[in-house]
């Protein structure tokens, strides 16, 4: 475990030096900003790792996930690492909200996000220990997402569309996003491979955009660092899982970040960044509905789960997802640099095609070449 952290820190140091040099060449002042955002990620990384070390003995004792027919793991493994990851994000939020000079306009949406995330974390923690009824979980998720959408006061649809209708659309999308992040958190490292590129992109974009960094951008940097602190524990074969206590609030937090990004006019980028998760989970849901399955029950129908049945290791799957997300982030950057409609459409079509190719690859058994015995 210590060796994994040392390797991660070595890679981090190398990337920091390269990024600092590039930032200094482009604009000397931006090198300072790059150092600050790196410090935020590193602080969150350390805090998350320390919290996991402290909490892990309790999780081993009280939150052990035992394998079943639908699991991707084969031995009992503690879950609940999301307590450290989400806690690393919520603690700075609480400290910020306690500042006396914070304006009401800033405090209200931030408080809403913090309380909604805490609510889903509690729901997830209870569900990890003793499963809750699906209806109750859904109602609490709807309440949490509605609070975030209403207090954000963000509009992404044309003004002629009634506000109530837009809110309903955003709540529906938000609840689905929270659930799909939970559904997709079923393999070692896959949430790290998906969410680290997404949060890093949002955080860096916010930091270097005009004006001060947004609160959602700062939260993205913290969440990115917290997930990196969790990563060595979740490395295949995982010694710790996020659990619903992590996946549900992470889905809400990232959904809020993407909503804020879309509210700046970058709807194409907000769709491209989580496109793999969106397509894998949505196509799987539609297929299960067509087969008249109980979609709220656990299953092994996702493309990433089929991949492990088709000869891909957990590391192979996560590496493919991570690489794809870097490409999707590049396409998202293109939509921001060249915001014309043609570029937006071309980037989205390219993103859908690339995700589709990966889903097809995951669905196809790997060809193995038999060894010839002389």
C-alpha cells in the first residue's frame, strides 16, 4: 500500500513539473495558479488517505461486503471508503459556510449541495448495512436532487420553456445520474477511472477561466484529490470499496458540477465528460426494460461487467475507461475552444461513436491464441 502511494506521488510530481513548465511558458502568472490547484488536490489526497486509514478497522468490522452471484469480487471486502472521500469534500464546504462574510447568494446553493450530499451519504450508509426499500431510497434521492436544482437557479434550456418544466427535466436527469453512478460502481477502480478525469477537467477549467474559480470548480479539485487518495485501496484486487455511502453523494456532487458547467453555456462539454457512464447505464436500463426485468434489483448486465466475463481483467476495463475519458475530455475542450454549432455536433457525434466502439469491444469475447505443444 505504501509503495502504491509512493508511485502515485512520483507520477504526480512528474506531472506537476511538466504542467508548471507549460503554464510558466504560456503565462508566468498562471504557474502560480497551477501550483495552488495542485496544492488543493494534494491536500485532499492526504486527507482522504488519512481518513481511510483511521476508518478501515471499523469498516472491516461493521461494513463487510460479502460476494454473491452478481458481485465482481470473490472474497469479503470492507465497503464504506466513500465516507472518507465524501467527508473530504464536505468538511471544507462546512468550513466555508461558517465564514462570517459569506453572502446569502453564495451560501444558499452551497448549503443545499452540502446537505443534499450528506443526506444521500446517510441513506447510502444505512443501505450498505441493511438494504432500504427501493421506493424510500428513490423519494430521498428526488428530494436531494430537487433541493440542488431549485437553489442553483441555473437555466440550460431556452427561456421560452417554462421554469417548472425545466426543473422537472433537470430533477429527472439528476436522479438518473445519481443512480447510474451507483450502478456503475461495481468494479475495482472504475469510479476512479471515470471521475478523476471529469473532476480534474472541471476544476482546472474553473481555475483558469476568467474571474475567480467557482465553488463547484474548487469542489471538483477536492473530490479529484479525495478519489486519488482512495485509489490505492481500491486498486485491483480491491481492499476497500466506496459503498453506496460514497457512490450516491459522488453522483450528486458531480451532477451538480456538470449542471454548473452546462449553466455557463458549455452544454456539449457537460454531456461529453460523463458520456461513457451515461451510455453504458442508459443502454443497459433500456435493455432490461425491454426484457421486463426488475430494474431496481442488482444484476450483471452492464457492459463493463460483461467485459470481465469476456476475458477482460478489472484493470483492463478501468484502463480502457480512463483512456476513453481522457479523449472525451479532449473533445470537451474542443467545444470550449471552438464553440460553434458544427464543432459541438461533431464532438458529440465523435464521442458517441468512440463510446459505442468501447461498449462493443466490452461485449465481444477476447480472442486467445492457444499455445502450440510440439
